[in-house]
C-alpha cells in the first residue's frame, strides 16, 4: 500500500503538523505501507526532515511573489498559493504512483481541494484537523483533540457521512512515547523544562525563562528545547547564558526523554500537549495560538494542566503567578501527572495506521486447519508475557481448547 501525505511547516504554522505526520508515517511503515510526502518550503525546510526520516518526498515549487489569497477557508493564506494551484501541483507530483490514500494535514485546504485531489488521483482523502472551521470532504477524519462531542463539532461541515477517529486516543505521537519512562515528579522541584513549539513565533520561551528566573526566583536547573527554525533561538541562547544551570537544547529528534526528565513543564498547546500528557509531565500550559485555547481550557477543567488566568496573558509576571502553585504543591503535581496519563497512551498513530491499512486485512471464521497457526500465536513469548497465565501452552492442551471453541455455538473465533 502506498499512502501520500500532504503537509507543510512554516514560521506561522510551526512544526507540529509535520511532526504528527512523521509519527503517522512511521506507524504506517510498520504495517508495510510506503509513505510519500508532498510539501512546500514556506520558510521552514520540512523536506529535509522528511528525508532524514527515510521517506520519499516530493517538493512543490516555492511560492512566487506574495499575493493575497482570495476566498477559501479562514487560513487559506497559510498555503501561500491558491488552492487550485496547490491541488494541481500535488496531483502532478503524485501522478502514476497509484496512491490508495492522500492524508492531508493543512488548515488552508477545504472540501474543494479534497474533492479535486480525490477525483484526479482516483483515491481516498483522509483529513487531519482540529479547527472545524471549513467544509470538508473526506473518506476519513482524524481529530486528536479533546471535545465533548466531535460529531456536533463537525456538524454541517462534512460533505457525507465520514468515519471519525476522535480524541487523544488517536493522538499522533512518535513511537518512542508508548514505552518511554513516565515522569515521576520530585519534591522539591529540582528542574523545569520549557518547550513552546518548534518555531515559537511569539518568543514565548523568553517569557517563560524570565518568569522562572526573574519573577518566580527559581534557582534549579532549566532546560529550554527549541529548533533552529525558531527565529529567536540565537537570542534565547544568549539570554540563557545569563543564569547558571540554564541550557538550550536544539533540534532533538523527539522529546519523550525531555518531558520525563523534569519535575515541571512549561509549554504551548498543540501536538506537544499530548506528548506531555502521555509522559505524565505536570504542565503549565500556555495558549500560543487561538486554536489551542479550547483544548487547554478543557484540560484545565479536567485537572490535567494549570494555565494562566486569563489564558492569553503570557507575560513573565502572569506565567510566574500560575507557576508558583506547581512549584510549591507536590500533591498538585502528582494529581496532574496521574490525570494526564489517563488521556493518552502513545498508541494513537498505530491506531490510525491500522485504520488506513485495514483494506489489506481479511477476517474469516477459524477452521480446524488453523490450529497450528493459532497455537504459534498463543504460545509466542510476547503473548505469554502479557497473558494472565504466562506459562507455555503444550500443543495437546491447545488442541483440546481449540476444538472446544470451534464446537461452541456461543463463541466465534
């Protein structure tokens, strides 16, 4: 199976869309599927990141002279070209590849783009979204964010009945998160981690660092993670050098170890929010973009994060006021850590990959001829380790069980 993924990164959009698509592609590769990416350089070189992950990548032409994008969805300008141009170039790049799916993770495109690409490539389109701010025409919709009723959220926006993989159970995280060590908050707080997204266009990392050092008077270790795509990273490194026990880490491949290493995290919403939840990191969550507000508010209501009041105040003083309870209250940190881990288990990308590749699977009733194969599955060491009875299963015992199951009219194997 060959699956195309259309995604961009830019200083405005950040790297989150690309990161979650790379996580999905890795999970798809585990199933045997091949992923080919289609991307455009909009000021952040996402193509090189894709190539380093081992996926073929088709680079769309760089946008020409900036011209207003007329009409379309609210974020149409983020594509920096008209949707008709993008759809045509995407289809040209994928011509002859016989892709079974095109997965698109882009707020700039709506149902018109989806229908055009699906028709011209004779394929199905899966949409990754969380804004619900435009018409969609998809064979599958993936929304990893929290909402009390996703069907209602997308009511009136879907061109047809559409399967919906919704909620943090489907959070598209790197495979490292499922098995990564979980955070174990210590008391007193010895270290703080800060991550405000890969591009951090609003330079929130600086506000968070000043909140910790100048406003809250924290003297422990601080690690700030960012990337070279952050236009402020040189100034951030120079600022960090003013304080001992303060360091900036650049371009980490994933943040599972980072989120588990510190007693408190300060971070923006977006995809990294689910990474912190999976690791169980007690978090001061900051609204870095309007689309993050709903998620952060809901997480705060669930007792999974703390956030400044009001949420859009990201001054060092406001961040410090929200940070102090996290630093002082060990019980609060423990509760936050426990609550977040109930929301995300790190297997979301595998669940979505299984759905996309399900056409390669066939389900049929078992027959007596399957006994040897099923015994191999049941008796495999991995299966035994995760079973209530971990001892190996003798084949004669298995054969008697298998025959009973097939003969039982109340069971279906």
